């Protein structure tokens, strides 16, 4: 058998040409397409989380030295849970 690329004589049962490396048969399976990059919902969730963290950090920097109010702690926890839920929802939609 001859290589279809370079014309070198190769064995009948060869899978590739020893000289140029070209396959002797067509591939049975095609490679899987790479997944799409991040969606708009994921980007929005990330930007929202970053903005909320910056606002929260600025507030804590200006808060009284005596400590942060208890409600502020609960708000921070609620924001963190919301961000996690948004990120999970964005991943599930892919």
C-alpha cells in the first residue's frame, strides 16, 4: 500500500505512514468541541459579587471601632448565599 500523502510504500496493516505520519484511514471518532466560555449570567454574577464585596469592605473600613452591627453580619451572609446560588444557576444552565 502507498501513503496517500507522500507516496511511500508502507505495510498493508499500517495505521500511519512511518515517513510523514499521515493516518492511513479516516478517524472513527471526531474530537469533542471545546465548551463555550463563560455565559453572560456568570459574568453578571461575578461583577455583582465583586461590587458588593468592595462596598462591604468600604463600609467596614468606615464602621465604628466598637464592632459591626449584627444585622450587617446577616446581610453579608445573605449576599454570600445569593452569589453562590447565582453561580450555581449559571453553571447549571451551561
